[in-house]
C-alpha cells in the first residue's frame, strides 16, 4: 500500500471570519435590521461560518454575499474574505480548478490592499492549494514569495508557517530528508512560542516524512501527541489525517488489525464534518488492507462504498486510487480482463491529472497482472518503468529503505536476486540490468514478487549525497543479506542435529508419556470424584443453613406479630409505641449477636447480649434520676431461650426505670444471670426503689413476663421489701 500524501487543509480566515455564537435564524433577523452594507458583510461572514459544516450550498451563497457587500461598501478586506470563503467551500469537494480561481481573485484584492500580511496570506493559500491539488511545481514560487515577506516582517510566526509549508513542498516531491529539516525548524519555533495547535499540525507531516524513509522511532510519539491535541480540540480534520497516517504506519509494520482500527477511526473523524473526499480515500485504504489479508468480501464491500463516494464528489485523485485497488482486487480473483480495464483507467486518469506518484504505484500492481497473463514482455516493461520512476522521483534514502523492505518482506535468500535488485534501484541501473539480461526476461531469473515494494518497517541509512556513496550502501545491503544467509544455514544445521538426537529418544519418551498420561488420568478421575463429594456436602450444608435462617426469621416474625397484636387489642392497659419498640429492639439485638458469631453454633453469649440490651434501655432513660445499672451474666443459651429471656429483662428493667425511683435522687438496678447447674439457669433483677405498685401487678407487662416465664419452663417470684426483686430459675435450653 502506498504511503498516501494527504496534505491537511490549513484554512486561514482573517479576523473578520470570527465564529459567531448566534444561530442562523438569529443572524438573519439581525440582517433584516442592518442599515449599512459593511454591517451586512459582517453578518454574512457570521452566517457563512455558522452553516459551513452543515450546509455547504448555503455557506457558498453567503460567501458570495460577503463579496457583494464588501464591494458595495468599498471594503477590500471583506471582498478578500468572501473569495477565501468561496475557496474554502470548494476545498470540501476538492474542486481544485475553482479553488485556484477564487484564490487568484483573492490575491488580486490582496495586492490592492497592498499590505504584507494580506499578500503573505494569499501566497500561502495558493501554495497550499497547488500542492494539495498535485500541482507541486507551481507552488514553489509562491513559497519563495511568502518566505521573502516573512523575512521582511521579522515575525517568527510568519517564518514558522513558511518553514512548515516548505516541508510539505519537499515531501510532495519525495525529498523527505530535506522536508524533515524544514519541519524541524518550524516545530522549534512553535514549541518556543507554545503554539499547541501548530505543534500538532506540524508533527503530522513531519511523522509522514519520517515513515517514508524508515525512521519510525519518533513517529508514535509525534502522532499520538498530535491525535490527543486534535481530539481535545474537536479538530476533526487534523484528527482524521493523523489517524489515517497512523493506520498506514501500522500497515507498513504488518499489524493489519491496528491498521484497520485507525482507518475506521479516521473515517469517523472525517464523517464528523462531512469530508467526503477523505472518507472515500480512507475507505480505499480499508479496502486495500482487507485485500492484503485476503478478506475479499469485506474488501469488495468497502471498495464499492469508496468508489460511490469518490464518484459523487468527482474527486479524481481518489478515483485513481480506487481504480488501482480494483485492478489489484480483480487480479487476486483472477478476473484478469476486469483488472486490466481498471489499471488502464487509473493510468489514464493519473496522467490526465498529472499525478506521477499515483501513476508509479499503479505500475507495480499492473506488472503482477501482466505476469499472470503470461505476458512476460509487458511485465518486464512495467517493472523496468517502475524502477526508473522510483530512482528518478524519490531520494536515495527512501530508495535504500524501499530496497531493504523488498528483500525482507519477500524473505529473499538468492544472492543473485539481491544483486539484481541492487542494480535495478541504483542510478542508471535499469539500463545496466537490461544488458545483463541479454534478451532474457526478468521472470527467468527473478520472481515477480521480489520486485514489488513492501511495507515492513526498517531503519534506513542516512541520506547520501553522491552516487558513489549510494552504490556503496547498495553493496552493504547485499552483504548484509549474504551474512544473514550464512547465519540461517548454521541455524538450520544446528536444528537438524537437534532433531536427529530427539528422534533417538522419541520412542522411550513416548512410553514414559503414555505411562505419565495414565497416572495423570487416574489422578484426575480421583480428584473429580473427591470434588463431587465436596460439592454434594457443600450443597447439603447450604440447604441446612438456608432452612435454619428461614426458621429463625419465621419464629421472630411470629413473636413480633404477637406483640403488636396484643398491643393493638389492649384497651384498659394501653401500651405506648415506645414500649413496643423497646420490646422489638431486644429481638433486633439478639439477631445482631446471633449473626456476629458462628452461624452453625447458634448460641448466644449472655454476657454480651444482656449487657448491650440493658445499656440500650438505660440510654432511653438518660434524662431520668441517675441510676446505676449493673449486669452480671455468664454462660450461653440457645436463640429461642435468649429471645424470651431478653423480653423478660426488657420489661423488668424498663419498669424499674419508669416507676421504682419516682421522687428519689438516684437508684441502683442489678441484673444477674448465671448457671446454677449444667442444665439450669437463674435470673435475678433487683432494684432499691420504692417497691412495685400493686396496681401494676396485673398490667400487660406483667402478663408478658408470666407468659414468657411459663414458656421457658420456669417459675418466677416477686419480692417488694426494700425495693423490687424478681427471681426465677429455668432450664438452660427449651
């Protein structure tokens, strides 16, 4: 795949072309109220910029209005802005005759304005559009004019722009070493000024030239940094070109997956501002990539879509590329007559539009077709023509890099072939090679594929300035690959020796492998059996735990339901909501302690549970007379026993806080729970208050205590002398 030259369009619109924040409708209302032609010209500038990305026809119409009202108001700078706006619109469709027409009109106005900045701007516009339109030779004088103006102005920004554009100029002529020197000068100025936009826009063509001569070490850093800037700035034109170039770099490195990823991203970027010519070009790259990995259906689909787009906009350089692709495609599918038709169409269109680089690329693929058609004479002619054009058009550093790529990509081991290739790509080499062939065809001594440039990446040698040095470098290439052949032979010999030794051990190894395999199989079956056993046990355990949880939740919800139900039915002894919440709180604390321990055990520590329960009750009555609450509890009980015991203690301690110390300055409460035997537990709740009121002895709380005492299988007694004492004994578990 060729390294496509995609010169990004650098649109310089003067200060009059400021982007308006108003929408088109609002601007049109403003226009209706405008009284002066100069105001109308300014409004049309804003209208042009507002619709440029969404409606090209309107943008062009508004640009014509800028020219008209600039002329009526006598403002030359507005006329120049209008012509530049018209050229800007034509760039979207790559209509270069019209672009250059409007550039020329803008230049005439700039000369009437007769200021260096205005003339400089148009010299740069003309140079850029001539290069982008593949009329590179005509661009040089405009660049020299711009360079002279920049020097007169003494402004670094102007000088950097010229250096940047001179880099483009030499890159367009395959003089990449010289182009790189100009890009480096421009980049140094922009970095000094901190101009991030121009740093990014200079890095892209700089990276493109580095790739062309094989110096790719800096390329990822340059491109990824530029991509990041363009992405953040929503500059989709620059972003698209950088992504496309990155895709081409990956293609050259043989990473087709990454190449496709970046080509598709480039297509999205171009689609964001409806850049149809570049969408068509990058889709041609996608089609060519699919063709290279033999995914013919996808190549066909992408090629069809690319051709439709390029035909719609009549972008002829793009059509040359897609015709060359179809020639390659039909050569691959052995539809040779179709392939020849497309190669001829590409050749004619490239010649018509003076696109020598595209014509050169078309030749090498056309040669493949001729060889398939058994037309060795025609193939020889195309291949020789291709080599002559390469030597003529491209600098020596690029040729050395291309030659290395050719030899490596095709894994050439025949030293005679390497020698012939070296001759073929040296100055005057084609004429010399024809003498050596002595009437024979290239197909008799060299395979066609070895004559085709490939896209693998290798470090090229530095640029050389003399034919003698160039020929020495060609000899170095040949020597390098002879050395490689010797190393390859030694490697093969060592490998054969190892293979022979391995053959003598193969039978015994196979026996041991079979025995080992049997052992591994047996061990695997045993482990599988044990794993299944563990899985069954684990499943049973999980089921048991689930049943236990469901059982506990069901019981606790039953207790809460009874408490609420009784509270709702009681009329003579109304139960406050706070009392009900306190009783439910004891169940909540029980669950907290239950699930903070090992679930399988299911036992509650009385010390932890009773202490936290009593503290919670005490915090509720913190505004009452000071009470010293003491808890002494030991042992463990099951969850059902702890639940009932907690409700009893909750009632007794709550009642003591509420009624025992009325009129007293302070008081003491003791809660003591301890086992008296291995099967029995004793509970005692004591206070030193005024003693229990007989009227409270038949309330709901006392009924609850009696009921729970009965459920626990115990017997409780109250003593009211010197305070209130409740004491009971009950079995350790239900």
